[in-house]
């Protein structure tokens, strides 16, 4: 089963909603970074929220999400676009703790409760949009909810979840974002709040086999939901040897010559996907010549 996301309206356009199954996508991130369970849950939650936020954009617009708490996990960085592509990494992927008091992976302890959530939107114009809020829980779902309410003035409910198998692979991952449009009726808000309170965790719904459409039906009522679009999502990195080569050129002749003199070769590794690119002596000499 491939990962995908749905965009929807509900209650005659008063509600905008997104839901996603991201199990395979987060599994790919886990495989590339060899994240341990708690780190997988944190990275998976951030990537799941990020890919839905990317779907709110248009054309070639992109989003970068940065979670920087005071926990041992370090920084979480996620890149995503409007086409369902997402990539991400954590500073310390081998971070894990015992389950918390609720019997769940202790993401809060890994991320930390003091820090910031930053969202940068690259719209292709000269100036990017940037919004930053303090972390309010470290569980990430609540933190993204607070971001939407504070930075974008859009009352929202964000649910993200990741379940991890005993062998560290991902059992289930997914999420939803439900947003109130301007002028939403009070009775609609009250009804949705009740539905959200009584609904099981999103990772449980995915483990039970619910598809993104069915998640929204569970949360909002099938009779109220109108699906607008279905979009495949996947882990995809934009790195390449050419890009790293251009980065080496930008270092200048002196530094490239030092690489040649010291090692006679170079290796560059992408933080986002862990791909490694080798540059031979001849390639470095060519890059040095281009830097002149």
C-alpha cells in the first residue's frame, strides 16, 4: 500500500481538512538514518505534519520546518513541497527512552519542552515567510497546533502519530490537520471538538487499517466530508553530486587545493538522506579550475 494524502472540505466549506498515511515514507527515513524508536516517532511526527503543510502551498513553493528543543534529540529538520515530497533528519538519530506513563514513546523527553518551532516558506520571491513559536509541549502535535493558531492565525487541530515495530521499522504513521475557516458556526466547532475528544489516536486508526478518507470521516462525519484531492507522498531528497560539486566550487580555490594536497579526494554526505558522493583527484582539480 502506497502512502497518500487527501485534501477535503467539511461542513459546507466551513472546515478545511487534510489526512495522510505516511507509514512507508517514515519507514524510509528510519532506514536511511537508522533512527531508534523514540527518534523515529519524533522525526515521523514532524515529517507527517510537514508534508501536510507542504500540500497547503502551490506550484514550486517549499517549506522548511525546524524543531529545536533542549532535549537530547537535537534539531529536527524537515523539507517538503507542494507535490507530496518530503525529507528530514534529526541531529541524534540513536535516541531512545523507556515508554512514558501513558505507555507511549517519550517524544516529549527526546525533543525537550524548551525551544522553538520555526517554519520557513520559500515562495520563490525575494523574501521568504518565516514564523516561529515556542514549543508548548514537545509532543509536536500540540506544538504544530499552537503554531497555526499563533503564527498563521488559523485555529487548527493537528494530530500526528508513529508506531514502531520491535525491529525498529515503522508499523504505522500518519496524521491529520483540521482547520476552521473564518466564520465557522459555533455549533460546528462544538461538534468537532466532541468528535476529536472521543476519537482514538491517529496512529491507532492507521494500525486498524483506516485510510486517510476514513480518518476524516471518523473525525468529522462521513456525511459532512467532501474530498477534493488525493495526492501520493514519498520520501524524496533533492541532493545530487552536481549540487555538492557546486558547493565545493563555492569554497574557493584555496580550500579546494587544500583538499587535493591533504587527501587527493573528497567525500560529501547529505544530512537529509545519508547519500555519500565521492570526488576523485581529477574531479577536484576540475572543480578547482572552475572556481578560478
